């Protein structure tokens, strides 16, 4: 074989080797770039995941508080304001409100002095009957005793009353009592010749000398 031919073949082999090296180097560069890209992507995922996770936790915590307030308002209010009269009023509303339902069932029944049902009533007898029937609570059948009975506490105005609370009229001792409905009316048994009726608070209170008694339970 002629010498130049040998040189040409050797040169060709070197060129192929050089090209192969270039291909291998390029492939390695692509692989390195790919790994670097994956590392960057992994870092971005971590950067995004952490604030999203924290925000999600805060959002769930807020939702839990909101649901708790809706579901257990009395428990939450009692825990935050254990000595609040407003809290006591809220709790009693759920109990004494059934007294109003009982009183409305007696509308139209005749007034009879000293009667406490089931078909006729005097004013304090209506209170005694409805608390017994609605709540199983024994309230004395006498306006003077209802003014001091331990199931109630005296508050300063009608604005502090809840449905089922009582309003006494006529000073001390009182001469009349009615059941407050919580919606601006009072149910009472007025006097002989009349019947159990529901009247506006203003009409009931027109005689003055009012004492407001809020039901607080046993």
C-alpha cells in the first residue's frame, strides 16, 4: 500500500474519532442540562408547594372556626364571656321560647281567678301552667312570688328579655304578670270577663310599674 494512502486512511480514522467524541460530548451536555433542569423544576415545586400548603392550612383553620361558631355559638360565647348577662339571655332563649308556644295554645281561654289551666287561667296561673307544661319547671302561682323566684333574675329593660321571660306590672308587690314573646308582644290573662290574649308590649306596659324577669333555669 502506498504511503499516502495509509496517511489518508489514518486521517479518516482520526476524523471519525473526533466526530464521535463531539457527539458523545454533546450527549453528555444535553444530559447535564436535563439533570440541571430537573433540579431547577424540583426546586420550583418545593418553593410553590410550601406556601400553598401553609395557605391551605390557614384556610382550613378559618373554615373550622367558622363552622364551630355556627354550630356551637352558645358554647363559644359561654367560653369567651362566662359572666355575660347577654350570654345567659341567649342560652335561655332556646329553653324558654317553648313557654311562648304553650301560652299561644291557651289564647281565647277564659280568665278565672286562681285558675292555672288547662282550660282557664288567671295571670300568674298562666305563667305557672306554661312553665310546668313546656319546661317541667315549678313556678309558684302568685305574682309576688314570681317576682322573687330563683328561676328568674331581674333585668333593667325589656331589651334584655328573651322569648318566654315574664313582665310583672303594678310595683312591689305586683298585681299582674304576662309572658313576653320576644317579638314585641305579651301574652296574658287580663281580668275577669276577659280571655287569654296577645297584646302589644306598649299596651301591656301602659300602666307602668314594670319589673322585667329573665328566665335563667334551675
